[in-house]
């Protein structure tokens, strides 16, 4: 649509900006023609004359930027540097609180923009409706301690599904439940979700939770069940896909694998039992486990007997092997981080 408007009006750039009145910022959601601001970049409204006037419900038209006494804000100056000489813009949405701005910019000066504004008004309602849908699209937060993976996944989700997407490194970084802060959907790595559960926290906060596994494993499925996740997704392609899970949750549907329910989840270890299991895998004797964890040797053995029962094992070797075969041991190791000294 932006490209169609650009060609029809002989403009060098057409853009649709979303305006956020909460923090007085805007971002470009769609554009055609010469580059100016990249998608996803949030900029204060006050930095651009061409956005600030529509944000306050007023149309903008300037046949010559260089001759305008009011043209001198930071983005105005950037536009001059890129060769833009004239332009117009129109508020999108309700007059009292526009949701965005539709802008047309040209390198050729001294254009009459009255006809262009009238033409833009003819499509403003349609554009505003599409923009309003984009504003209301569910926000997705990718929570993963691999920065490159998290950012790449966030951008892919944003591009493929057209939803607002952010990323963070830890469950503790997930925003609270204040209006406008809490994401609608939290896509959380399985080992981070497990770490949060051990600390007594809910991984997704107030948002709908999707547990993300690097590969399909019984333990990551168990984490999804224990965390009350709405969906479970796998990165390696050998399980439920990320995009499908997000689309299902956004539509109000659960996306857990067939047959996965609380009755099918393998027995959950308590945080102390998980610690002892990892210590046994490290080859520690019970007295060494007790010293590392600050407990008595008898208590260490009690935790061991309990985890043996849950894993269907009769010895430390069987317990470690069973946990490793299920994928539980690797997930616990990722959640725990480096071994204690």
C-alpha cells in the first residue's frame, strides 16, 4: 500500500508511523522509497515536525523545508541531509488521540500538497484500521540467555507473524504486570523456566507462557506442564514449531503436544533433590554432597532415596542414567549453571 501511494503521488518516500501516547514515541511500521528510520526503532515524537503535528491531531503540509521557520528538529535536519525538501502528513485514527501518522516526503521542493492531503484522507480510515490491528497485535517476549539466538528469534517472529516482539536474558527481566509492560506471550527457554520453578517463581509472569526447548525431551515437556504453560515449542524442527505455538496461543488455544498432560509428566524433583542428583553425577560421595550443600550426610541420603524412587532407580548409577536418558539431567545442569565448588 505504501509503495502504491508513493507511485501515485510521485513521492520519494511514504511511511506509516505508529504513535504511542504513553511514552510519546513513534515507530515506522511500513514505508516505501528512500530510507529514513528503520523498522522497530522507537523515537520521541518531539524530534519530528512531520510526526508531532499529526500526533496532536493536526495535518502537516510544507512545500519547502528550507524556507520553513519551524523546520529544525533533529529528524527534520536528518531529512534535509538525505535530500528531502518538502512533504505532508496526516493523523490516523480518532481526532483526540491518533494512533499514527501517514507521511509523504519528496526531494522536489515547492509542491502543492493540498491535493495530496485530500487523496490521503480518502484512504486514512483503511490505513488507521490496519494500524489499529497492528497496535493491538499480541506482544511476544523471547526470554533466553543466548543473546544472538534470542534476538534472531525475536526478529524472525516479528517478520513472519507481524507481532510486536522483544527479548530478554532472564526470567527476572520479564516486565511486571503494569499496563503496557507485561507481554501477552512469553516464549521462555526450558532451562530458564526450570530455574524459575526451582526458585518458586512462575516463568511467564502474567503473560501466556510457551516453554521453548532446544530439542524435544521428556524433561522439557515436564517443565511445560509444571509451569502451567499454554504451549510447548521446539527449536530443532523435531517437535511443535515456534510460530505455530505463538499463533495458537494468540488465538486462545492450547498448543501442548498430543498426550501431554499432568498425568503423563515424569516425576518432578524438588530443588534439593535436583541438587543432589547433579552432585551424584559429579561423582561426589554422600559426605561430599553434605559438605557442598550445607546439610547432614543423613539428609543427603534421604534426598537421594526420594529421587531414586521418583526415577524408578535402585542406585545412584541407575538414577543418573535414567535422568540422562530422559533429558532431565542435561536440563537440570543448564538450569543450575556451573557446579558448586
